[in-house]
């Protein structure tokens, strides 16, 4: 690649370089026989200098990127991925492979990111898989000396597609803070206050029906006390 006259965009172009003494067919054979040690690569990524926020803390962002495979009918474990802008600017589900990707962020005008881990999601995976992936990544960062005792808590940033309370619960044993964007139609409920001495008896207040809805679910009618 260093001996080429310009950028190498394909293996066929690389085989045309004078210093390349083999045919392009052998290049593809070597690529097909090669393997990537994923565990070793993940450990190596955890040791490189990482971007940090202005206060010096590590900021890890998790998001899902889909590799659309609409024509790969024989590819296993495809999932319907929501896309926008295909067709008539509508949300259209397209079969593909979703990948959970975690990157390290930095503050400032550059906004460079450092990809640290990628995991392909299978049908039925939920926040538990993302929490386990984050656990393993933080363990590697600690083993590499990227985070030590006394450092600020690691800040984890996620989008509105994640269940932030569930993710924070699964990561409660780590020194992390979870920051997530909530949907505009998300509803939070507080615990009912305890009844005082004057309200120990049956309530005389009129009963009201409350309509509760969750995104993508059918509404349920609940009565007070349920």
C-alpha cells in the first residue's frame, strides 16, 4: 500500500502494484483464511489514549447502528431495523443486523469519538445485553489503567431509545452516572403518600378512571388503588 501511486480502494488495485508479486486471487484466499482475534483487539482498544471531557472524566456513549441486509434472505438472526428517508421520507422497517456500539467522547469543537466496542444484537436482546457489554468494557478500561480510584465517575450517555432507569439499575454496582434523553411522551409516577389517621377508613372521594398509555402498547384503564 505504501508503494502505490495513490489511495488503494480495492484488493484488485493493490495486486496491480509492481511490488505485489502475487495475483489478486491469492489476496482473496488469504483474506478468507485470515481471522481477527476479537478479544485481543478489544484489549488493545482499551489501552490507547482516549478522549475525555473537560473535567478529565471518561464519557462513554452507547447507540445502535444497523447494517441493513434486505436482500440477504439466508442471513441468520436478521431484525427489522427502523429507517428514515427511504421511499417517501417515512419510517420503514428494513431487515438487517443491529450493532450496539460504544464510543468514548470528548468535549470541545472537534467532537472526535473513539470506537471501543461493537456487539451484534440478536432477536430478543434488551438492556441487559447493553449493560453486560458496558460492564466488560469498563473492566477492560480499569485493567488498562484508564480509570483508577479517585477519578470522577464514568459518564454513560444514551439516546431516547434506551430504558434509562433499567440501565442505571443494571449498572448500580459500577461507579458510573447514566445520562439519557427521554421521550416526550414518557410518563413517570411517584409512590402514593401514606394515609394519615384521618383517612384510615374507607375513602368517600369519587372514584376516577385514569387512562394510561405506553409507547407502542394498548392503553389500560386503572382504578385508584390498582
